[in-house]
């Protein structure tokens, strides 16, 4: 029997049950962090910007229909586990709590399933996505309809997530997830202090608009890097920036989830902050990465997604992720969407005063929800667009 395709495009808003043990949802909520750190440790070349939360949500919605060895691949690569009870219930509660935490910034998570073809879907799969991910299913949509929906949910920042020709006669399902964030800095950079400076990119220096301010910020320093916490208004979310002292590659490969989260609790130091304004758009087909990390079965004819449908064999054909970020004096605007296409040293406080934190070379950054310690977005800027 010819295999049909499912397109799973990530987009998430969660409606959860509240009768879940508090400690369980915190640990399950860290699955996206662990995925993000795995991605970071691969030390990709060039700029990138992803939302581990968006990717994890899309894959969790897909995981609801995975069985046997296919489900085990999701558990290994995505760090999903059902050992603490119902994964989807806990995952849903985690994201509902996250929405509450983000009340001081502009925030949106939204999910939708799009069905195609004559074969029926398993009712339990549809119920899990509807109940825990607030993802109803709509039938027969076009690529333009899906893209318009993602565009709307991300405040017009993520356009054309689904490329032309993606939906074919073999397509059976698209799961969409999109995330939008806009936060103002707790301590804004003054525009009068922004100056054109050199940023020492790998190939050659480029001109950037370098912002500046000085004040008390959470700060850490090791032999390998300096790191700072820049809070957003409400002081519940922040950007964590890691600035290597030498090469960035070593920091990428060795940085851990605990180190990243540890910056949320660092005591303040007096810091002179030099930070570039930048805008970055990024798109990646995640197939190769996911197969390399341990999901070959999910992308081939041996996949078992019988929890989605039993009438036809299906597997993942593509996982598409697209994102946007703009950082300026007032704050940060970021958005991301993901699409999965399927076929039938310890940180120590520096005691120095007036520490220089000059981000004039490649760096790593993480937009965090401080309360849940979740990585919402993460990226690397090696070469910013040059300002003439």
C-alpha cells in the first residue's frame, strides 16, 4: 500500500486540566530546554534562531499518535517521557502555566490541525490534541490558508511557512504551531547612546548600531565566557547572553541547561553593557538533524503512527521551522513556527566594579521565562547585517 503524507506544522496554544501534580509539570516542561541544548551543542556554523518550545510542541502533538519504536525515538530525541503519568496532560499544564507567567509581555501560542484525504483519523489522537493543546482539526485547507493563519497568529512576522507544492495528493495531516513574543526591556537603552561600532564577525568586521547602558545586572564569569541577564518589564522574562572570551565553538559544545538557567539567579554586578541592535530571520528543514539525533524510523516506511490513522501507513516527510527576531533600544520582538511534514565550569560572581560587557563579537542568547525556567527562543549571532 502506498504511504501517504502528514504535514505537521508547529503552532501551539494550550488549554489544560489543573488536576496535575505541580512537580511533574515542571520536569516535563524542561523537555524543550533539553532539546534546545542538544541543538546548541551541535555547534552549527553561522547565524541561527529557533524556538525549542515551538519545535517541542509540534513534535509533542505528533507524538500523540506514535507507537512502539517510533514513540521511543520521540522519547530519546525530544526528551519526552510518560514515566511521571500522562505526558500530554502534564505538558499541557506546563504550557498553560507558562501563559500565566507571560502576562506582562505580548504573548501568543496557537495550535491547529489540518486534515486531508479520505482516511479517518483516530479519535483518541484528535481528542488529545483538542483537549491538551487546544488544536482543533480543519479539513481541506490550502497552503495559502494555513500560511495566512500562521501569519495572523505571529503578528505578520512568520510568512509562507508552508512552501508551494508541499501539500500533495499524499498529504494527510498538517499540525501547526506558532509562538509570538514582544517584551520591553525593564531598563531601556537610550537611543542617544546608540553608536555605530565594529562587530568582529568571523570573516571581517561589520558596522552595527551598538546600544549602551550601565547598571546592575545579573552577571557571571568563567574562564570561557562572560554572561549577563537582561530583564524584560515585569521581571518574569529575560534575555540571557553568553559572550565567549575565546572561540565560541567551545562554549556551544559544553554549555548545559543548568548553566543557562543558573543565570536567572545570579546576583547583580555593576556592568557597562554594549549590545548590538539586530534583526534576524531564519528557516531550517530539521529532517537531517532529527535523523542524526536518533529518529530515522520516524522519517521512513518503518514508522508506526497508527495512533493517528490505521487505514494508511504514514511517516514524517519534513519538519520545517521558521523564526524572526528584532532587538532594539525598547525591547525584543520574536516569533517562530515549526512544520513537520510526514509521508503515507561552575559560574562565579565577579567582585569587580564597572565590568565591561562588550558584545562586539559572536555570541549566544536565550529568551527565557524566569518562573518556569523555560527557553522560549535561542540563537547565535555570528554576522549581523551591516549598517552602512
